[in-house]
C-alpha cells in the first residue's frame, strides 16, 4: 500500500486517501499546538519580569529622579514641596494597588473544576438541537472529566477553567471565574497609574523639547571651537537643585512615552471588558460562532457586575474576595445544576439549585448566614 501511495505521489496521478490526509494534518497540527503551548508557558515567566521592569522604570523616574529630590530640597511650606509630596503619596498608592491586583491575578487559581463534578441528566433529543457549548453534559477528552457550562480547556495550562475568559501571557495565568475581578482591577489601576504618571511628567517632557529646540536655534560653540551639542543646553525643572546627565533625561522621555502608549492601549481593553462584564459574557463566548441571542446568562447590568465584584461595595476596588463571594463563585461551577462530593464542605446544599448572577448562593440563606457581607 505504501509503495502504491509513493508511486502515485511520484507520478502525480493520485492522492492520499482523505482519511489518511486528515490524520496526518491533525498530527502535525497537534505537534505545532503542543510546541506553541510550551512556548507560551515559558513566555509567561518572561512577561512577568517585563511587567516588573516597566514598573521599576516608572518608579525610578518619577520617585528617584524627579519628585523625590524635589520634595527633599523644596521648602516644606512651598507650593513645589506640597505638590511633590502629593504626587509621591498618590503615586505610591497607585503602584501598590497595581502590584496587589497584578500578583493576585498571577497567583490566584483561575477556576479549578471541583473534583468529581458531574452534570445533571439531560434529554438526549433536546440536547441534539443544542450547540456543544449549550449542552448540559459536556466531556473534556483531555482532562478525562466532565466540565460545567462556560468552562473551557486551556491548552497552555493543561486543564479546564471555570468561566474561562482567556489565557493571558502578561500574567502567566488563565483569567477565569476566580481571578477575573483581579484582572479587571489590574487594568483599571494600571491605566490610572500611567495616566497620572504621564500628567506629572508632562512638564518635564515639554521642557525637554523646548530646551532642545532652544539649543538648535542658539547653536554656539564650545571653548575648543567645536559645535555645541543641543543636549548640553537642556535644563528641566528638577535640575534646579541637582544636575542630571543625559541618561536621566532619557529616562524621563522614555517613561512618558511608555505611559502614553500603555494608557492608550489599556483604554481599549477596559472598554471591551467593561461591556463584557456588564453583559455577563467572556472573551471566548464573545467570539463563539454559536451563541444564543439574547444572551441567556445576562441578568442585567447590576447583577452581572455583582457576580464578578461582589455584593458589597466595600470589596469592589480591593483585589480580594469576601467569604460569601468565594462561595458564590464556586456556586457558578454548577450553573447547569451539577454537583460534586465536597459541596457541603464548601457550604453549598447539593439538593439546592445554583444561584443566578449577583445573588448569594441559596444554600447560605438556608443557614441564615449573612449574604450581603460578600
């Protein structure tokens, strides 16, 4: 058979059987996908270092080069001193929240499917009219286990993730049910930090070009007769008390450009994810070809928001979950009515149905626990 196929391929008057050609194509695709997943997994660690390096650059420029020396040298009651202190306080608060939300997203389990989770019974005839993503009984061949609704298998992480949004190389982790809030807060705080940093460095950035232009117009010569470098004439506001070299001036220039670039790109992501959050939809579901309209998980903007951020406003801007909200997120693993052996240990009633978006798990109300606290 192989000789016939080889001879046929050589003569060009026949082709491989379609089934064999599909099998070979699938094999090569699996090899490519496996290599790509390994690359993305390794890239994640590098991206974490890049994020920390960028934050380190902005901190060095804003605190060490510009406003730290200004706050230390200015008179305590002067406008410059008060403004520099205000900038340093606000900047440190924003950087703290950026790092907190970032590492919360990196280190938090995105959404492990509970061990032994089983879906409810489903009418086979009714299931035949549904798309695969809408069926109650879905089986993951790679994990060899059942997977709930809205759960997807991540090839990079090698597991199924509850309410998976996407795999993000910037956080070296999947973004799913448990860390989606942290991801949104990371976007929000990073956008706020970059905008704030760009505003407070704007005067130094403008002074850079003004002095550069003045140097070009003035020209001049050095004592030895050579032409004077325009950079020799640059004087910025923070140089009133300390002389800075060209490398420090370059830090201000690069930091400002990076701040503006990241703020512009993050704004688009924030708008997109805000719309997804208020619609109770994930990025994967947004790109699915077969999704029902109107979206059946949409319970209204208010409840959709509370499903991710919690019922109490106290937790909305904090990269952490209240105890009640953790149960609510875990309860989302059985949106189709499934169950698992350790439900009672997690504070959920196996005989009760799953809660809808924004509501406390119904099992908690039976135990007279405080639902709104989460």
